[in-house]
């Protein structure tokens, strides 16, 4: 059963351990990842054999607001040197 940990109503570590205790896999999405507390939960994750349905997947990424992305994209227009083709392709994909 999916569960969201917001760290407001409950302390994260006890709630996470409680959930991992009865889980067969872990699919997580976090804004950032720091390995400092890994030893606190590694025994729960290491018991999963891996493969389909028995693995730990972690998506790490910081959200950038559309305003920030647009500001960055438009700031390139004012440079006299322009942008190279590789940068144009990289910027075009998220804006599309």
C-alpha cells in the first residue's frame, strides 16, 4: 500500500521502519538523498532479493518551478555569443 511520509505528524525513522518491516519492495521519490541514516534501515532493504517486485528503487530529484526554468531559458537570449546546439536541445526537451 503506498504511503507518504511528510515528517510532520510522525517521526520519519520509526514510521519508515514500521512500513519496511511489512514490505516486499520499496519505491521512493525524494527531493534529496543523504546516506547518513542508511544504517538505520539497511537491514530491512537487504532482505529483499531484488528483481521484479522485490527491490528498492529510489528516484532523487529537486523540483524547479516553471518560473525559474523560464527565467533561465530567457536569460540565454541576451547573451551575444548565443547558445550551442547541444544546449538548445537540452533546453528544448523540458520546455516541450
